C-alpha cells in the first residue's frame, strides 16, 4: 500500500513534469510583434548634397573635382559674396559630401536623427570638418530634414614625407542628432478602419494562426487572412483605442508553424547551415578522396663532339593517381537536427566534400529539404 510520503512524492514529480512541459510550450510561442509589421509603418531613406568645411588641407583638389569649387562659389554668392571674374578657388579645406539618413516612422517636426556624411571627391580626410546646412530630400523631392554639425570620424591617419598611414575610413563619418526633422511622413493607411499586418516571412499557416488567435480574443471576423503574407484587421477609429488595440495584438503569443526545411550552402566560404525541419531517410554514401599528381622531368640530349648536331631538351611526364580514405557508409534516419549532424560527422568529410555529399543525397531523394547554393 502506498504511503502518504510516496503519494506526495509522486504528486510533486507530476507537478514538476507539467511545469517543465508548460515552460517548453511557452518557449515555443512567439509574439505576433516578432513575426509581423504594420503596413505603412516603415522608415524612409533621405539624402542630400553638402559641403564640409574647416579641413586642415585634406579636402578636395580643385583640378580633379571642379564641382567642389563651383559649389563653394554658389554658397558664397548666396551669402552675398561675389567673387571677381577670373578668380579660381582652391578648396583644400572644403570637401563635397553626400549626406544620408534614415527617417523613422512617426517622427515629428523638431525631432533629431543621426546622419552619415560620405566624401564623393578626392578628399584625403573629412576629420575635424563641419557640415554646412544641407537639405535632406526623399525620392519624391520634398525636403524632410536639415542637417548640419561637426563630423565625427572613427578613423585616424598620419602623413610624413609623402607617406600616409591610416586606420579605418577617413572619408566618411557621422553626426549624432545632426539633422532636424522639418516635415513628418504620413504613416496612415488608406482606410482608417482597417489595419493590415504583413508577415516578415510568407507562410499560410502563420497567417491563419494569427487570424484565429485575434478572432478568438476580439470576436469573429475581426481578422481575415488575405494571402500568405497579409492579414486585414478591423480596428477602432479613435487614436487612443487604436493604439491600445494594436499594442494588445502585438503582445499576443502564437505558435509559428516553423520554416520550410532548407539547407543553405555558401560556395565561396564553404559554410553549410540547415534548420530544424531538415529530415534524413536511410541512405548509403560512398565517400573517398582521389588525388592526381602530375610531374615533369626535363631530359637533355647532347650531340657528339665535333658534330653538327644540336642540344635537344625534352620533358618526361609522370602521372600518379592515388585514392585514399575510400569508404561506404550507411547514414541512419534522422528526424531532428542533432541526429542529422551526428550522422554527417561520422563521415569525417571536409566542408567541400560535405557540400557534394548533401547535393548527392538531395538528388537521391533521401533528404527532405531544399538545398540552396549561394
């Protein structure tokens, strides 16, 4: 008869087992926020042409970059300074640059963003320079921000007797909070009553699962999957209710279906990567190394003394073929990634051989995965 102590021990073990299963199940669940993005809520790229001044003789050389002197003259003219006719500017302290930035969504006028400054001329360095006010435009031609400030360059360099040594790049840098937003980008969709979720990776199963979870919480027909990537959701119109509604949806956890079985092979570096969905059926593989060695030995034929013959040089070619490490192995079935890696490691194959082996196994139909060579 089971004692009270044994009963308590069994109940404790059962409770711990359920707890572990619950933790494992919770680890497999992913927030909707990590799988999707909201249509229309996206960053935008902006850029502009500008001048960096205050360089210590490391700017553009006029003879090779005439646009720098032209831009400098135009800038001075806008400040009311007219150059005499025939005067040629020497712009060793000025560099032409392109200024680029990412405008995040929902940025309001008056807020600041970081900018990247890159030389487009032959300036040796823009370290210590100052970017003059530069309009940053979008692809539509509208000005969305104005950039200006001290350029911060992470590299360093030194020059003496015509020798230049440098660390990292001296021709580009950054200006933290160097641009002020002048115009906001409209991030709203066409229909204020509808929100469209877009999956980061197209998957019919994930689109259906997300829709079912949203409908279970907010009511039937709240969400409808449009295709493998887009989900249409009815949303409140009031801003405060809309924000709370979106935040609640993004925090919901779901169990993703997982990616399709795929093996990615980098032909340049020899790297091989595979995901957890890859399965292996029993297969027999013959693996070995074949070495072909070709050597040439020069042979010289000398004519006899006091003859009219000529010295002839000929080559003797020796070919040697060696096969080493040849073996036939049976790879057992593998239903998870650990077993698959263990089976492949038994072959002691090099990375190059492993690529060929995986391609041969895939052609035989024994590996259930798509092999992609990049």
